[in-house]
C-alpha cells in the first residue's frame, strides 16, 4: 500500500536523446541526405516538420535545429559534421 505523499520508484529508465529537427523545405532542397545519415544513429531523435520558421536560413543553407539551436552546413555532409560537433561541444548533461 502506498501512503499519501510517498514516491514510488520505477525500474524503467527514460533515455533522453538529442533532438534533431528538419524543415521539409530544407529536406527538399538537399538536406534529405543529412537526415538519412542521422536517422541511422540510434542515439538521436530525428524529426521532420512542415516548417520550423527559419525561412531565411532555409533559403541560404542546409540547416537543422539541434536541441533547439540552429546548426548549418554548406553541404549535407558538412551539416552532419557540424551537428555532431555541436553535440560534442554542448553535452546535454
């Protein structure tokens, strides 16, 4: 029986992964290759959205939001490199 105010512990561990968000328009412009590379990494949550509201960035370069921060690259491969560098430089914990 659980008393009021008691805290129960769960054996379930919730794993927080970095969130990588892509704009569908940027994917259509060529960032799709970066998304496909990143989706193979089981340590990332990769998400596609209709629009992320960064139309100026979208028109200029490949980009993604990484844990809410804009990361860009001139090529899909460079974008992937910059995303991993960002994650290394900005650990979640």
